[in-house]
């Protein structure tokens, strides 16, 4: 008990010159939850780390008036390698599983998912803030399209503000674009997005967070794709082991998905 109180006091009073170094707490990270392929169209961390993560994700869509429903799940492997203030990232949706019911028609399918590669660098760093632009590429490794090829690019910027050692605010802004090629036809999508998360660690092993994502699109029915509040909790059970649980609830927009979920575990080296 005494040791726990000492650690809490130490974290509360930490004086640091790097927002990514928070004493006994790990580097701040965004909630980073969306329904994009692999980690495409999600906010990355603004902190350079060498780490490895694995996550299970799920999304649910229920459209009762149209007698339509879809349940989607995948297993995502992610890694980052830091070289000073520059770092590289890679993600692969190793397994994708879809269940779709349209009235009396039921279909299931299992596929290899898409992959991404990304490059990040610190453009501005201060005692309590850091801004890191990034460029992410969506690679056509998925098998969901039998006769088409889909790829994309996502330039963006991630930022973190650490007012105290136990609080963190992360912001993400990106402009993901995808192209799907089927024979001589090309379908392009452009969905600018912004996210804002706030986290507070009441103890050295627990960090709850809440956030909001707004995404625009090119749907003829309206430009607003989704407004999705989210909640998450990060747990730090032992050394550099980290675990998290996150959920998002799209409220309005043309995206009719009802729920996004993610369970993840990772290790920072």
C-alpha cells in the first residue's frame, strides 16, 4: 500500500521535458478505433516507440426496417520501429470474418485482410506537446475482392498534449483516400476525418479515456459520414505489457454501423 501511494505521488509530481516520457506511466496513445481496413483511417500515436500489438476488432450493423444485418470481425497485428524521432509502422488484418443476413439470405465469409505501411516523424516537440505528421499506405493484400484491387493513401498529423503526467489529450487529422479498380473502372473515395481523445490515469496501472471522431464522405445522400463518440480503458499490468478495451458508438451520418469494438494487447520495447 505504501509503495502504491509513493508511486502515485511520484507520477503526480513528475517534472518532464518530453510528453512521451511520463515516469512510470507508458507513452500516451490515442483510442485509435474505427472500422477502416487494418489501421487505415485511424489516429496513430504521436510518440516514437518500438512496440508490437495484436488486437481483435468487431463491428455490428443492424437495420431492422430493411431486414439487414452484418457482423464483422478481424484479428489485427501491428508493429512499430523507432529510429530516434522517426518511426515506421506496419499492420496486417490477418483474418477477416463476415456474417451477413439480408431477409432470409444468410452468408458468411473468411478472408485475408489488407495491410498498411506507414512512416512518421516528429515535426514539433516541446515540454508538454508533440506534433507528428505521418503518411500511411493501404496495400491490396486482402482477398475480399475477387476481381478487384483496392489500395489507398492517408496523409495526416497526430498531436499529443500532456498537461500533467497523468493526463493526456491526443488529436488526429487525416485525409484517407482509396481507389478500387475493377477492369477499366475505378471507384475513388475521399473521407477526411478528425479525432479528439482525453485520458486520465487515476492509478499507475489504469488509464480511462473518452473521445470523439468525425468523418466526412462523398455520399450523395449527405457529406457527413459519421460522428462517433468512444470510450476506452488501458491497463498496465506488468512492466511494458499493455492491454486495452475500446468501444465506439456511431450516432449520426451515412455510416449505419451501430457499434465498433476492439480488445488489444501489446508490448513496448
